[in-house]
C-alpha cells in the first residue's frame, strides 16, 4: 500500500507539470458545465450534453492518460528505476490505475453536480461512470504495455478513442451505426445513462459490457506476459 501511495503521489505531481495529460481530465467536465448552462433547445432531451460528454469522457480520458503514462515511463526508463527500487509491477499498475480512476471520478463528480442530478440520479451516474472508467483504464494499460514508446502508444490509442467515444454519439442519429455501437461497452453505457434507472438496465447490456471487459483483460494479460514492464 505504501508503494501504491507513492506512485499515486508521483503521478499527481507529474500531471500538474504535464499539460497534455492534465487537459484530458478537465476538458469534458468543463465543456459539460458550459454547454449544460448555456444551450437550451426546444425538444432537446433532459441533460443531453451531460450524457453525451460523459460517454466521450469515458472513451477518451482514461484510455489516453494510462497509455501515455506507461509508454512514456517505459521510454524514459523510469519504470526500470522504480522496479529496481523494489516497486513491484502490480503495485505500479495499481497506483497508476487508482490515480487515473480517482481523477476521472472527480471530473465525473463535477459533471454530476453541474447537471443538478437528484441524489439517486447522482449515485446512479457516478456508478456507471466508475465502471466505464475501469474498463477504459484496463484498455489503456494494455496499449501502454504493448507500445515500445509514447508515439506508438498514441498511434494505437487514437483510433480506439475515436471508436469508443464518437461511435455512441453518431449512433444517436444513425440506425446502422447504432447496431455497431451496441457491441461496445461505451455504446451500452450510453443506453444505460439515457434511461437513468437501475430497473431499465437490460441483461444484454450487462453481457456486452462484461464481454468487452473480458476482452480487454485478455489483451492486458497477453501484453503483460509478452512485454512486461521492462
């Protein structure tokens, strides 16, 4: 736990210096606050922008942040130094994952408060966001471990972010795209957020999200066994 806390604090300091990663955490909460409070159109769904940007937040921020952090520290040999200093790989990954998840949840909290959800809606919203962040962090860790450097990680993670964040958005306006989006966890999370009810969560949504999580876990396991953190 001590090593995990050290990694957590280290990343917090590094993020304050790294504006590229920092902007990933604050962009979508900021856009949500502005759009929710400045745009009201007739016939627009309730909390439209909050739900829209929340799914984009899940599909972009944690994925990009984790892959960038791991690949950058591999490239600069920071990871090797940490491992030589008795930090075990699982402690490092746990620290990184916990850090990114916590920062993203703070951003989600800002979105939830700015949207003025009631108590039950807020808890539901944060639960869905927390689940989405965990799956994205797992996917980002797999990419970061597979990539030999930060440039390679960016080239791999960009198309993943486009699919996971923009596909659910486009699916709202195109039925053919909606059929494709339904096989992604972000597409199912969009449906869950749209309904905003525990009672309306369908079994097929749970199955699809579970399959996505298992696939990313398998990818992470393969990446770790192949490359490790060296």
